[in-house]
């Protein structure tokens, strides 16, 4: 077991090394340039379309509205990455890591837009009108038979990664925070969560989307309000916080307090890695959710979907990072969710820790729901519809297992599988980028814009 752990550690360091950072940022930058900055220029349009997308397109194939599909995607991305992931990036890379998370998000908007456009354009529709899409379908239908292996590899990695990063890691984080905050045993949390998750996911995408559309806006707005309350209290520290972020994005940060110091490369590496962990731009997962939407326009779906990256990283992750830096706890030696908790508790004594715990509980629960659909579509692609029910049973059982077992190795393996998911997706994006450019140009030409 020690050998396997060492092997996966070495693989993780390799796949999240400089080549991966270049591939992720490079692909996003390439797409942003080819789109002439459209995702940034049209972000307001994206939000307007998101609001309009609360109802299904009349006569379009699909089971959920574009808004519900976006909320399903956000339910999977707004999770531990926004609380523990941001804190880990700052702990390991210093305040400058937040700057590189922003960069990842900005170019990631182009990446996610392109993923969704291709997922909707190349989705499969069965005899009952059920839609299935994502990188594996874009590869199969867009690149042809000689590239089928690439889609197969994505589905395998996605199907396995979901059990870790989208399930067991989330239920484990939820159970731990509930035990520390409220004193409830992990098996109790695991049992209750297992039952609730089963009631939702056994109803398929329609029920998942309805729950996500109800919970996600509430949890995002609630977390933003909570963070703004802290930042108002520490408003005088905001200029210094931004100074630290921009300074240490390009210069090393020396050891101070409980902080061991970090080189610029560490700030870049952990900022990009945690940024991807948070918003999933480059993994291809958002396209799986958006492909289920009742829409007749891949570009409109892409415009709506790319707002998820903006909300997730530019807004919510920024809130977490600024709270940690402004309260001055970033160099105290704590890491992960504990660092975020200490920041909120120091600002709001007596209630800050409880509020963050509640936010983390909702975040992790919705992530489990969103990723269940991603994993289901991956296994359906590999084994057909007969795989759906067994997958859902295994998914529900994994929720309980994640709550009661120690998962250091699962964290490591899931992080590695995330990177391995990204590789076939990013290559397919580069190969199919002319299709994205043409569909985008045709859409705006038809709108006379």
C-alpha cells in the first residue's frame, strides 16, 4: 500500500506539474484569443441569458431549463474548493495564489464556454428525447472513430474521479465539520446524508436540477452576504490585502509566523490547481450538465454556462481569500477548512465558525448531487443505460463510506484523476476549436451584433 501511495503521489506531482499548468492556461488563453475576448466582453449578456433561461426553450429537446442546468453545474463546483481549496492555495502558495486563481478563472471562462458549446452541439438524443453530452460525446461525434479512445479515457477517469472528488471527499468533509462543530458522530451524518442523497439522485436529472435550482442561489447569496459582513468590518485592511495579493503573485513571500514561505512558482502552481479544483474549467464536466438543457442554441448555452466560472471563482473564491487575508490569519499555520473557519470566527466571534460550518454542509451536499449526474453520464457512455441503476446504488453507498473512513489517499487519487480527466478534454477543445469559433460567429451574426 505504501508503494501504491508513493506511486500515486509521484503521478500527482507529474500531472499537476508545469506542463499541466501550461496546457490548462495555454488552452484557455488560446480560446480567449480566438474568440477575441468574447467571454469577457459578453459576461453581462451571459447573466441576462441566465435569467431568461429559467424556462425551457419551446420545442427544444432536453429535460431541464438552461438555468437549472447551470445550477446543477454550480452545485458541483461550489463546494470544498471554495472554502478549503482557497485556504489550501493561500497556505501553500501565499496570498499571490489568489491572483493566479483569478487568471485561471478569466481564461477558464473561454474554456468552459467552449466545452459547453461543443457538448450541446454534439450531444446524443435517444428515441425518448433524452439528451446526453459532454467531452466524450463531443469527441465521438465531432472527431470521428479514430479519436474514440480519447472519449473512452475521459469517461473512465471521470467515472472514477466522481467517487472521490465528487462524493467521498465531500461527505467526509461534511461529517468532520459536523462532528467538530456540533459533536454529532460521523456515522450519523453519513447515514442521514446517504438517505437524503438517495431520495434525490434516484429521481434522475430532473430531481437533481430542481433541488440544485432551489439550493444553489440561496447558498451562494448567503455566503456572499456573510463574507461581505466580515469585509465591511475589516474594510481598512482591504488595500493591504490587495497589495499582498499582487505583490506575492510575482515575488516570493518570506516565512512569517506559521507560514513557511513560498516561491512564485508555488503561488502559480497552487493557485491554478486550486482554481481548477474550484471551477472545473478544463475538466469538461459543465458540458455534461448543460447538454441536458432544453435548448436549441449551443452558443446561448455556452454564454449561460460560462457565468458559472465567474460566480464560482471571481466572486465566491475571492470572498474566501479576502476574508482569510484581511483578518490576518493566513500566516497563522492553520490550513484547509480550519484556516477559513478561524478567519470567520476571528471576525464574527461565537457565530463565525457555525456560519461557515453551515455553508460547508450545504456546499458539500450539492456537490455530491451534481457530481452524481456527471459520473452517471460517464458510466452510461461506457456501458449503456443498464449501468445507471447500479451506479446510483454504488454512489449512495460511497456517501456513507466517505463519511466514516479516513480519506487521505482518496483525496490524492481524486486530485490525480481530475488532472487525467483534463488531458483528453483539453486536447479535444484544441482540435474542435474551429467549430466553436464558427458557431459563435454565426450566432452573433444572426443577432446582428
